[in-house]
């Protein structure tokens, strides 16, 4: 036994618990539950589906179909030539394709035996599974709760906090007009915008759109843009200043790009500046709190 395979909890327990929790809270239709539990046969796929899985991974076994010898030396010297030493690769992708086709055919056969038409019909049908009472079992674990069938709660007209990039969409349009059409050197955005916890990843899409606008769109000469030795264009420091207040949601300023300055007065949740590759992010206290010596917050 090694820690690689036997450390932590069994994947089946995790799949069953997550599926039951999602069903009980009316969120099952909102989530695609992807399982990774050393799937090797169609029977493994069926068991994961009956426990609540939607999607199924074949990582290790698929690599073995290409010639992986499990040397655990992927990033240094792969003897099979899969990750390094490409000259050593002697695998055939058609073998992996045929293996997955065989899994699919056998899965259909097993579903037919169970009287089910699809994996969607099999999802959560843990009543079709049973626990084995093997004489060589060590100890007694009560896993009956893992096979419990939880009725799926359906909520009419549910309200989800979907992604909302309306601020970034508005800002990139203003920025494109100011830089490309008016040839302005500096642009001020966001004045008067008060953020709440619903405003997640503010500035993230804007940072990506700036990179796309400068290097992947046919724009004319932009006075505030510079070019490095690789030919990549980027904005001068301080070209775009975004001023906001309130309580910023998760990942404020994620992927902040060159030329961006994000000034926020208020509070911010986790992930400020996550993946930042340039620019500046300034989060200032809103003030108004009592000053207490040696206090921590």
C-alpha cells in the first residue's frame, strides 16, 4: 500500500456525499459532477454514475494505453516519451481511442441490463447498488448512508448569482473609444461606481480585453501603447485608472495588466490581485472607524 493510492478518503464516498448534498439543496441541475476514481472498466463508470456522477475521467488508464509505464518521473525523464524525451515515444493514439470506444460499448450493455436508457437515467440510482459482506473484511464500517437515495429538490424559477461582467464590458467600450478613436493618453473609469459582494472579479475581464485589444485586433497607432522586444504591445503605467468604492467581491483586480491602476476605497474579499501580471492595485480604508492602539482586524 502506498500513499499515492490509499491516502485520504475513497472517491466513491465523496461522489455520493456531494450528490446527496446537491439534491437536498436544489442545486443538482446546476452542477456537473465529474468523477476521478481510477476508472478502468465500464463497471467503474456505472458505479460512479449510480452514486451520482455525470462525467468520468480516465487519466492513468488512458496514459497506459499510450505506453505509460508509471515511472513517476514525468517532469525529468519520461521513459515512454509522453511528457519529455519525445524521441522515445512509441505509442499509438488509436489504441487509446479504441479503448475508450470499448468502454462506451460495454457501458451501453450494462445500462441495458439495468433497464436504463442513458447515464443520465442512472445518475443517483444508488438503490441498484448493495454492500458486500465479505468474510475477509477487516472491521465493520457502516456505509449504508452512502447508498441512500435522496429525493432531488426542484425549485421553480430559481435565482442564481450568475456571472456579471457588465462593469468590465462598459469600461472596455469606453477605453477603446478613448484610446483608439480619441488618442487620449490617460483614461479615468469607474467614478461613482459602488461595488458590492455581487461584483466579483472586477477588472479581470477588462485586463484580458486590453491584452486582446492591443495584440489581437487590427487597431491603428495608440499613443499610450508601448512595444517590447518581442513585439507585444502594452500600455504605459497609469494609462487606465479605475476608481471604485464599497465592498468589492471575490478576486478584485484579478489578472491586472500593464497600464492599469485600480483604486478602491472600502473593503475587499479574498483573491485581490490574483494572477496579477502588471499594473497597480490600491485598496484604501474607508475611514470612520475608531483608532484603538494595538488593535487587530
